[in-house]
């Protein structure tokens, strides 16, 4: 069993670990334990038979009832349990589920000393390393050879057919994706900045598909989008699996630091990612060709097929959930200029069309 009790990105970036384990042990049964709000992405991971879920809403209503039921389902059922997060609860689940246990733990021994005694093996969760690198550490313990590659998902034929029909119906051939939403409001580009960027992108000479789901954040953004040439609003029109198919057919990704960015990166797409307070060393798009990620903060940086934008603030990236660390506003995002993002996208698109790069200054916009 693999335990991943964090957000969508954590679950998605566990797929390379799962693929390596599945191939090394010749098709074993692999189950997952995830938080309920990450079920849609968990269901797309290949090689998984069963998914156990933990619900924080159920925890509030019945603190121990859910725990007891879950423990009964997993107790010593697995030959091996691997926990990718260092939380107390997930470590206990790993201990209770597996005959052999491997888990991430905190480097702070005041927090983690007791965990070492419960586990067969452990490794330190290192926020100065990329999440993919952290997730694959269990393979070192198991002495399984691997490559530092984030493998993309395959999608069903039906999902691809649905997406291709949508493209035909809208008379879309070549396109890029603009994904303005995230799982958390504090990581969303402010509306005035977003509106300007969409306006610039509409003039680039290529179709731009705006994507998103059906969350409150997505639907709020949908209501704010203006009708412009070359802009197609697909918010709420695709399932997560269909987004994966859509991303695979695209030329590139422009948008926020979120799950959809990681999906596009796994497909080796051209990425233009807008980052706020997120720790780049851990969460920047993984570049499969270079087998690397961003390792330092700067206003604009490009490595391989990835370009990242950040504010030029001394506090960037703070790693907090907004400036108040309570899911409030991230002022840094309001200080990333839409023209700066557009310049990089436009230069890439001209290079794609003509085979050479044309530098575009703000005076030309």
C-alpha cells in the first residue's frame, strides 16, 4: 500500500514510484490510501487496484468512527506499506498496514524520534529537494534502480475521442492551454492581471483554451472571463481525465502553479508557470529531459522547456499559504507583470513558427 495524505500534486507525483514498484515486483497488487479530495487524480493512476480514502469532514463529525473502520480494512493486510508524507496519522497507518514499513519522517528529531522505532525503514522528508526526488527515496531503500522521470498518465480512448470532438466542434487545430485556477485561492493570479494576460494572449495568433474544473474558484474565474478573439472557455467542460488528453494534444501550458502544470510537465510540454509563495525547489515543474527542476528564486528563469515567473521580492518564495499564512492574499502574485509573461510566450511562439527567436520589448505591445 502507498499512503499519500496530502494534496493533488503529491498524489500525481507518486505515479513514478508506483510504476517502478509495479514493474520491479512483476505486477503486485498495489492499493492507495489518500485524502478524499484527491480521489479524482488517484483514480487515474495506473496499476492501482483499491483506493482507501480518509475524509476530514467525517473526522470532524465522528472522530474515531472513521479511523476504526479504516484500520480494520488495512490492518497488517500488506507485505509492504510506503508512506510518502511525514504526518503522525500517515505514519501510524503505514505501521498498522504493513508487515514491512517505509516512511518519510521529519528531520526534526523532536517530532520524529518515536516514528523511527515503529518503522522498518525511514527516510527524511527534505523540502530542499523536489517532491519527485523525495517520493523516489523509498526505491533506494528497496534497492530498486530507477530514472528521475515523471511519467505521464495514459488516458482512455473514450476521453481522447471526447476531447477531439470538442476541438472539432470548436474548429480548433493547434492551441495552447491557459489554466488560471488552482486548488487554493492564495495561489491564483489576481483578476486584473489575469484579464490583461488573456487579452495579450488573444492577440498572439494562436488559439488559447482556458481550462478549469467545477470548483468554486474555477466557476468564479469563468464568470469573469471576457469574450475575445482566439480565446475558448473550456472551464467546467472537461473531466480531469479529459484535461489530461487535452493537455497531451496542446502545444504548451501557460498558467498557475497547480496540478495541471505538473500534468503538462510530465508530457514534456512547453511550460510557462506563474508562481507565488510556493517553494520552487520542491514544487517547480520537473523537466524530464534535464532530469531537474528549479533550484533558486528569480523573476524569470528557463530550464529546458520550462519558464517560471516570480515576483522580485526578497520574501519570495516564503512557502506560506498567502502573506498571512492563512490562505489570504499573496501580494507577490500581484507583482508579476502580464507583459513579462506574454513576452516569453510570444517569443517562443514566434520561434516555433519561424525557427528563430524574435525579441519583443514592452514598447512593441
